[in-house]
C-alpha cells in the first residue's frame, strides 16, 4: 500500500507544501486496553428501506446514554465549535497539535490545525456553498514575521478529503445518528480491548455508511469506522473513543484515537465544545 502522508487535511501539504511521503507512526502512550492496530475491513450490507426495529432501539439507547435521555440536545451541535489538543503524525514525526473545528451543518465547515516543531505551522481549510479553500501560515520561533501561503482553491482530491473530514467531524458530534432518515441494522458483536460491544451498520445524512461499536454495559460509543480518504486512496478510518465528558448535557469523548488502514494517525487528549454557536456566513470564507 502506498505510504500515508500527514492526516486530516494537513495531507494537503503533499504537493502544495512539500511534505515527504513517509509512513506516520505515533509513539505517544495509549491506554493498555486500546486494541492493537489492524487493517479493519468494512463489509456493509445493502442499505435497507427501513431500519430493523431492534437495531433502531439500540441506536436510540446509544443516543439516550450520551444525552441523559434527551437526544434533542444534539440539534444544537449542528452549529458548534470545538477545540481539541493532542498529537498528529506528520512525515514519521509526532507533533504537538491543536485543532479548532467550526461546523454549520450541513453546508459550512472550517478546520484550523496548528502543529508545533521549531516552527508553528497553521493550516486552515474551509467549505461552503460559495467556495472551498486552503491556506497556511508558518511562524519560526525567534522570527518576527510569519511566512504565509495565501488562500487558494483546493485540488479535486483535497476537496474530497475535506468533505469526508466534515462528515467525520459531524458524526463525532453524534447528531447525524439522530436524523429521521438514518437507517440501521445489526452488525456482529466484537470485543474492543476489554469492552464487550454490539455492532450497528448505520447509514446517515453525513456518512453514507458507518460501522458503529457500542459498549453493551454502558451504551457508550466506542468506535466509528467508515470509508475515509488519505493520499489519494479510499481506506478504512477508525475513530476510537475514551473518557466521556459532559458538555451541556451531551457526553462526548475527550480522548479520540484515529487510525487509517490500521496505521495510527492522531491522538486527541482534551476537548472543549461550544454548542449552539452562531456564525456569520463570511466566517467560513477565509482563515
């Protein structure tokens, strides 16, 4: 398989900002119960016209468990901002990272990721009905003036990656699973680390298809797997969740581990969320 470049739209630097195509490897410590990396396969059945009633009950139990029985609270996450801090793999390095994501579902999205080495490199991209764009600013420690790469339109493959990142982040916020058009069937049970989980095949307005694994004991979402895109290839991405925290009555994972084709890409270790945020449409037009 071709080597993966930097994940989560920082991959845009391939060809645009001159990254090297080395396979990323995270070296930061992970909980002992995190399952070993492996190349997960997705084998979705045909999308049903209607959900399985029993599977729908399991999905509703998941949403109730994350909202204290008030799944309507998820609606305010359709317009929200969240910031997470952790580490990203970039060209066989592990870099400290801070990422801010602004969501105005279903059409506007902005992602700004800051990586710190001897420089602070901030890559920002946006999607809206009017335009898509990407820009970068590099600030070297001890230098007064940053180096900027102006806003420019994304190439077609980068646009596909950005669109799937938008869908991924929407599902991280859970609200697509509460949409009336979502369809769900049972998938196989599995053990993720020490957690006994049931599986659900889910089709949502965000991700065409996702495989969910939910802990039987707590009804907590443990993993989302879906067909993502990195380095010009479709591949399976996994989001593994840990340490649920309360954000205005909604429980979201403060820790998230991201893999693609079995390779560790990112670890987010803290999370701040502002739900129900109002954005001016021009907010999504530039960095």
